[in-house]
C-alpha cells in the first residue's frame, strides 16, 4: 500500500480547493519536503504538510466509512526534491499562522515564500544547480569582529538590555543616533556567542539594501551575508535562499519578503524603520512583515528588535511603560534620543505660504538659505512626494484635463519624454499638440512634480555660481530617474561624493540614507496629508517629515568645519497645525500621545482591530451589491454582533484599468471576534461569488489590519 501525502500547492484564487491536496507515494516523505505533483494538466511544486502511513490511511478510511476520494483514486507524486533539507516545523508554523490570520490559502503563502526559480525546477535540475555552487559559498565566515566605532552611552545601554532581556524591543532612536551600529553589534555578539546562529535584518525599501549590505559585509565578510529582495534576479534569489536554508549564510538582509526566509538557526530579527508602510504587502496575501517578524521571533525563541526614529503608533502603544491601572505594553522601549557626536537635531523653520505672492513655489527666504549653502559648498535636499512634471495637463478654454480613459485618475505629464502616463494602470500616450476636445493649442501643466521642480530650481539658480565659478548642480532621484539598472547607485554615489549641490526627490531620498554634506532639507508642499480621509495620514506625514529632517547635519565634524547649522524648512498654508508644532520640538512622544488619545476616543487602531472586504467588478453597482450581500450573510455567523460592518463604499480611486473597486470596513474591539467572523465568512463568500449577487464580480479579497483606508 502507498503512503498518503498531504501537499500544500498554489491553487487558483477563490478555487475553494482547500489548504492541502492529497497524493500517494510508494515511500514515506518527510513533512517540509519539496515535491513535484500533478495539478490539472500541469506539474507544480508543493510542500509536504503531512504524511500518513498505509496503516494510518486505512484506519482513517475505515473510521470515516467512506472518503470523498479513495486512496486508489489519488494521483501519485511526480518526484521529491531530496537534494534540499526539508523545511522545518517552525517555518511551516509561520506559514500556517500567516495563512490563517490573513485569510489566504496555505499553498499561496508557502509557494510565494519560495524562490520563483525553485518552483520550476525538477529534482535533477536542482541537483545540478547545487553541484555548481562554488566552494566559497559553502565556507563559513570567520568570527565577526567588533567595529572600530566607539559606542555612545545610550548605544551601550541599549545593547546591554538587548543582551540581558527577552524583548521584543522597540529601539526608539532619533535620526543619526547610531541605530545601525546597535544592529551590527547585536549581530556580532550573537555570532560570537553562537557561531552557527543566524540573524535576519529587514529594511523597508530595496534602495536601502545595498548600503546596509556594504556595511554588514565590511563587518562580517561577504561569505556570511546574503540579500533577499524582489530587485534581485531569479538565480540570485535562489542562491541566497539556498544559502540561508542550508545555514551557510549567517546574516540575511532583505525587504518584507525576507520574513519568510527559511533560516533553521534563526536567533535574532531586526526590523529597521519598523514604522514604514512598505512592510505591508499590498498585492495577493496582504501580510505585515513587521508583525510576522514579531510572531516568528516568539515561535522560534529569537530576539526581535524593531527600530525607528518615528515608531508606528501600534508599536509605540505596545511599548508603553506600566502605570497605575495599566500593566503596560509587551515591548521593551529602548530610547536613544541623542545623535552620535552630540550633533543637534535640525532647527525646523516654517514658511507661511499664505503670506507669499500667488503661485510662489520656493519662497524668497528658502531660496536665500539654499544659496548660502551653495556658496559654502554644502548640499541641500528638496523633498516633494509627487513625481513627473505636473499632475495634470489642462485646457483653459474648454476645461479638458488629461484623464486616464481606464481609471478614475489623471495621467501625469512627463516632460522628459513628452508623455501622459497613468501611474495606476500604466497607460501612456504622447502629449497632444492641441486640446483633444476643442483644438486649443495652449494646453498647460497644472500643479508640480519633481521633474518640474528640478527645472524650476535650475531657472532660479541659473545665475548663481560656486566659489570656483562653476554652475549649480541639481539632481533628481525618484522612480522615473532611477529606472535604469544601476542608476540609483550612481546617483547616490554622486551625492556622497559632493558632486550635487541641490538634490530633488520623492520619499526615496527621505529615509535611511546617510548623506554627510547635506545641511538643509526643505519640504515644499506637504499639506495634502493634513486633511486626508485616511486616519493614518497625519502619522505618516509626521514620520516622513521627521525622517526627511534627519538627512540634514549628520556629520558633526563637517558642520563645525563649515561653521554651519542644520535646518529643516517646511512651506505650508497651515503653520498653526499641531503636527508642525510637534515637529518643531522634534517631539514624537507628544505627537504620538495626542494621536493615540484621538484614536482611543474614536475606537480606532490600536484600540480596535480592522479588516477590509474589497470587491472588484465590471460595474460599481455589482461590486457594492456583492459586499452588501456578504454583510447580510455574515449576520448568521456566531458572534457577528461583536463585529461592526460598515456600508460598502467606492475606493478613493474607484476605477483602475476599467475595473470598478469597492470596499467595506469591518471593525471590532476584539481581535479574536474579528478573526472568528472572517474565518466563518470564507465559505459564504465563496458561495456568493457563484450566486446571482456575484454576477459581474471579478475578484474579492480580505485585507486584515489594512494600512490605508
């Protein structure tokens, strides 16, 4: 008789096939083994989740009386990738938890966590690949050495507590306080204590990985460090994953996808810039890598360090100290308020744009301040979180605007290649010679993006010269200017080398970078988030501005040599807003307290738990009808009265690529009650999809703990 093997495979979305599929095998296959199995007309990769011996299978069949699928009718597995060790119990537990909590199938999470190239490999191909690996990749790096940098008392105290206590830890360090050195020393201490241990270090953005990778490789050696992020080629990702899974890589650096890296000896997890919304996946399985990192640390006995100068309000609340009547949070807060070298944080200056002449882009005072920096050979950074030349092209005669025909959004004017480009569906056309509606040749850009700001600054500083007589050098870093392979690295190198006087960019330049010669940072138009419908918008704006300010004045010796001070300029039409008052004081604690008080009064996270049910359909009516029918169906579920379901509404951008989108907010003061309802809802949603209420619905999804509403 054959063994019955239960395998997690990636099944089509909403197929309702179940978490695992059953196959037969002539011999035992260990749970966690990778296997090739037939699925329909294809052969796919799967992960063995459980195996039953012939005796156990026979007993189950006899006790059940009848099976939906009898053992003789099960298909056999096609092969076992036995060149790789089986995935461990802890990894499978992580995948299982993520699938349950985020309401996705087990196979979807498991297979998405594996390298894409591995999914298409046979056992023979994998064996050949492993043989080709160089001996150098299998060597274990030498014992790490402590860096030459002297620790500040705050860094030393934080390290001592990380060594002595269990955590999780929230490392609350101001920009420039040396959080990265704490990470490096924590990893060094771990590897000195346990030479075979592994550490996972996560960053929110791909563009931050190379500079962090360089620091870790310089400290620990190239053989000990691998990276994992979507910017790598498939062969690179496979090589890194195999090194981590086999244990030869002691340190894995990566973005959110790295939280699922198979690391059998994981003992330390670092989540840098833990507040960043990039840790929340926005397609497919919408998991939070930060939250999964904390869960994984608890499951595997690994210490977890969350680091940020502007912690998320959820982490801040969980790290609150105990008080009378409040037991406090379960995170340990480690404060590092001082910058390395006793450098003062930038002075924040507000410019009231209500007092400026109409259509002013850069105020006279800010222009003068930038000009002084140029004269002294210092660098300035201008932040505008909108790429392109202008958000819209418009006709003043008939009112035509550059709307996207496929989305409820405008196409952005990109002057560099004379295109109108939709940033949502990608639809691109050449700029028309005249208004398509009335023929007026005087169509004009409205608003301003980084491309137009760069051009405007070039005009304003055209007559300004360096002390050596050279022209002002202006550079732009955004998603458009860094599309070419290696473009970002070369542009950042030019900034570090002092070959740029004024750097213009989006949030890509606002966080994580250690620019030593920038002494002035300016945000020219940050008001859009002050009155957003998303309750998290003020928190994100405060964080972004604090992070931007942190790029200025990071080198005490350079500031002293220049006789300069660091400044952050903010141009706003609302200078009296309390957010800016907290920013001027660099008072994250005060800002967080005010925001948390408002959220507690309104019953919002972290004092409540939320999920979104979203539907995409051919019409808005069909999408909302499906959501309203789903809400009515949920009334029959146990505990439904503990969960509030709000009426269905369109998304802010309700149509993308000719697909209408609607959502329904689900909220409860009990996480357990919310999870019970979501789990019980799944079969009802599958049924509705096939019912008349689901007519016209293309897809639906559940987003647990959404980061934007």
